[in-house]
C-alpha cells in the first residue's frame, strides 16, 4: 500500500521498492507489534487494582468494559496475520483508539468524584504508539492526535474538571506526542537507510554472482555456468534436445599471424553472431573454453536443428572486419532421443561430431554424423 511508503530523507520508494520494503520491513514489524499488543493489553488489566481502590463503586462496570475491550483487541491482534498489511495497521489503530476511549471514560468517572490525577492513562497509549506500535509516521501521528484530542473533548464535556488540570494534562500529552513522533521519524529514517543499503548490497551481490558466471571476453556464460547447467540435467535428459559444440576454424593461425588481440576480437565477434540467433530465454549458449562454444536448446527436431546449425555457420562466415581474415566455425550437434543417461555423454557425442566436421572440411554443421552444408 502506498501510504506505508516512508517519506523521509526526501526519498519516496518506487512501487517495486515499496513492495520489497513492505515485505522485508513492515511485515516483520507487524509480527512483533502483534506480540507487543497482546502483552500490553493483558498487562493493562492490572489497572483493575487501581479501579478497585479509587472507583470501587464502578468496579463491576469498569471490569466488564476493560475485559471486554481487551478481549476484542486481543482477538483483533490474533487476526493480523490473516490481513493485508494496510488492514492490519488500521485494525491496530482502531484497537488503540478503542482502548483509549475506555481510559477517557475512566478518567471522566474519576474526575466527577474529584480524582483529577486519575486522568493520565492516555499518556500510556501515546508512549505505546510511538514505541511498540511501529506504524508509519503519519498513522502514528493520526492515532496520537485522536487519542489526546478525545481526552480533551471527553473530559471537557462530560466531567467536572478544573480547566488548569485539563490544560496541564493536554500539554503533557502534546509534548509526549511530539517527542514520540520525533523518535518515530528517526526510526523510519533508520529503517529506510537500512533497507536501501541492504538492497544495494543485494544488488552488488547479485551482480558479482552474475559476473562470476560470465566469461569476461565474450560475456557469455563460462565454465562455472556450464557446470550449473549440466547439473540441472542430472536426473533427466529430455527428448529432442539439441546439444552443439562449435569451434572457431583456424583460430591458432589467426593468433599466430594477427596476434592475440585479433584472436580475442574474433571470439567476441563470433560470440555476438551466435548470440543473435540464440536468445537466453530460448536456449543456452556459452564459452566452453578457448575457441569452443557449447549450445543447448530444448524442443528441437531434426529440421529445426538443421536450420539453426546452417544459420549459425552462415552468420559467422558473414562477419567482416578490416583487422581480421575471413572467419568460420565448425559445429557438431547431437539430438537426444530420450534414452540418454547424462548430459556429459551428449556433449561428448556432439564433440565427436564436431571433430568429424573439422576433418570433412570445416565451415559446416554436422548433426549425428549427417551433414547439412550451408
């Protein structure tokens, strides 16, 4: 919910950040607030001892009121885990206002028999709002304001209380509210800074993880990523999965005649050409090592494998660069039939087919020892 967005440090969270903030921070606050609320409500029944001493004539009435409101509020607190975040906060706010109404009513009864000092229970609600309530700043401010305003209205209209007492209590409540809200603002600022720094660390960690799985030269997945991909096929090799091993032709000659810088450039251009035909969401293309590339795609039949293999060979042979000679690749492919036991054997068969393509003239694609020339 947008109103749970902390507006501190002149930073308003985006929708995606707010969703994470609510999940990571606000929901944890609700869980702890639920516990604190139940404990506080049960402890508040201790005031029945004071009621018995100061308001004995009204004890039965006050006992029924206090116990009923406490039980209703405890039931509400127990329901928090079934509510949305916004509704949970609103229910908690309602419980606080309801219990403060009981406190004001007790204060009215006390004031009418001359017990002016028995009117300051609202300050407990204010302290709770600014500490254990753990709601957004504006909601805390709203609940606090309703509580001390209800005291002023209730005591002024329904009790015989000296105006100086009302003024003194109002000032105490107001100062308590202001100090408490400053504390809430500080807490909100800390939570926001903590959340943003945590998100930044997570982003850096994710970026580092992605970089550790990426080949620095070609920006394709590296051997570590390949190992993870292989592990994903540990128990099941699907039918009609094409495994390709591609190798840059005459790569050693390029390095020897044009230098390693040119060789690196050739690998980058080949990787770009292959990547244009194989998107990450449709297949897996990686740098297997040196000038070799591993390609894995699922749900490919013989005709589709033939078409893709020919397209890859053509894409590389079409590369033109003033600092490089003509480039080409040889590709060996193995199309699974569903009886294979592990992916490593499939890669080995594709590699054997690649060697056959090299021997038969390079710049071509072989699938299960059947040739499909460009």
